């Protein structure tokens, strides 16, 4: 029984830490404040990783795709071609973004960078926690990159489309109350240009007071594109 207790405690610890890592890095790197980005650009070699992360997430995912609404990645083939031209001109990093469905899914180097804080946290915790607790925390710490890879693409589809096209286990997850809350949280994140609602692993946004509650207009907009409201 003590092993089970340690494992469950580790899951809780890892979930708590992972949610905070995701919320903080999303706010201050992926959707970094403009003054930070301007400072990074003065030293592009030193800040290559955060600049690349900001470009792929905030510039491409927030502003160059899903411009019409939350579930329409490109308005036309011409728009996609223009984005492709920008990314191909960027070289290797541009190709990585394209390989990740235009930053809709973490991919290659971007996936490693995204998972690195969780891996480092898991490694540090493993030095101090009992084995069963360390395993539990390590598993929970990988939830943000796991959801970003397997679930995030379906948050940019209608609920009905996700149920039709997602793998069976992902479709099951998307039907849970938890994931329906994630749908709505992520919708609000995009609707207000990455200024709130950072979590896919819910929790830290609330504690950090980074949650914008949907208004009646927001709810109507969700309903129009088939977001789950129950």
C-alpha cells in the first residue's frame, strides 16, 4: 500500500509542478511580452531557442494560421502558400514548423525543447523522492508535452470532427468533462491573443490568476464553431 501511496502522491506532485511549468513558460516564452522579444532580438544567437519558440507559437500558430476562426487553419490555398514561403525562407526551423503542422503539434527539435523543462524537473525530483513517487511525478510531468502532441490538434477542430477523426483513446479523452474544459480554456487563449488561459494541464492558470472567464459573446462564438459547452 505504501508504494501505491507514494506513486499517487508523485502523480499529484508532478501534475502540480507540470501545470505551473506549462503556464509560466507559455506566458513568458511561447507568448512572450513584446519587450522581452525585443530584448532577445538584440542578441539572436544567445536567445535563439526562445526566439524560435515565440516565432513558431505566437507568430505562426496565433497570427499566420487560424486567422478566420479557431478551427480553420488556412483561409485558402494561397494563404497556405504564403506561409510556406516564409517558413521555407527560414530554413531548418521553418521546415520543423511545417513538419509539426504549422506549430499545431510539437515536432522534432521543438518537441525536445518543449519537453526539456519537464525532463529536468523529473531528473531533479528523482534524486530526492522514493522510487515510486519519482516515477509518478515523472509521468505526470510529461502531461503537457503529451497533450500538446496528441490532443492539441483536436482542440482546433469542432467537437464532432474530433470525435470522428481522433484515435479512439483521444476521442474518449475529449468526451470527458476535464477535456471539455480544456477545449474552452484553449479557445479563450486564442480568442484573446495569448494573454491568458495558458494551460492544457489545468490548474496553474487559476492559481496564477491568468484565467479569463468566457462571456456570453465568447460562449456564442464557441457554439458557432462546435466547441463543447456542457
